C-alpha cells in the first residue's frame, strides 16, 4: 500500500462554492494509486466540503441561498459573534455539512458520478486563504 499527501491552498472571494474536482484528479494521478481512496479535509471551522452537481451552477446557487435562509446572519440568539455577524452562522453551516469527504478510486480514477463535483463551501463573507489536506491511499495495481 502506498500513501500520498498534499495540501491544496485555496483563496476564496467570500461566500460561495469553489470546485476542486480537477485539483483532486491531478493529485490522484500524481499519487500513482490505481485502487484505493482519496480523503480530503478542510482545516477550518467556518468552511466545509460538499459533493454537488457541477453541470448547472444554479444548483449551487440554490444550495447557497438555502443555507442563507436556514442559518441567517444577525440571529439575536447567537452569542459567539467576536468576528462579526457571519461568524457563528459559518460554524453552524460547517457543522451541518461536512469537513471531509472520502472518494473511492478505481483504475486510477475517482468514482464520482457523471454530474458530481467536489466543492469547497466557503461560509464567510470576506475573502479567506484556506488549506485542504488531501490523502490518497491504496495500491498501484
């Protein structure tokens, strides 16, 4: 069994989804793993990861708008607001989604569906520098 680790550095422009599928494909190819798994994890508590449709951007816009309605900013019940009105909503949105994803690799390819992509989901309004930890494990044959 072999392992390959890599960090993806990502600069966001603020709230929204940022596709990282191609970067992950490149990491799988570089790893040489033919059969195994890829694990990707965000190293932050105010962003998350989602596997989402990547063909129609409206699907992602609808997801983002839904989360804005589900966990609105300036909720008077939030007490953790030291970094602004989007601070606590960002943490809740992260907790409702995922901080990591595991994707099977077969014959050297991630086993995503036809319309699936992997996205970093930024929950903060301001631009941020994010790091994603990627581990590929498996066999070369």
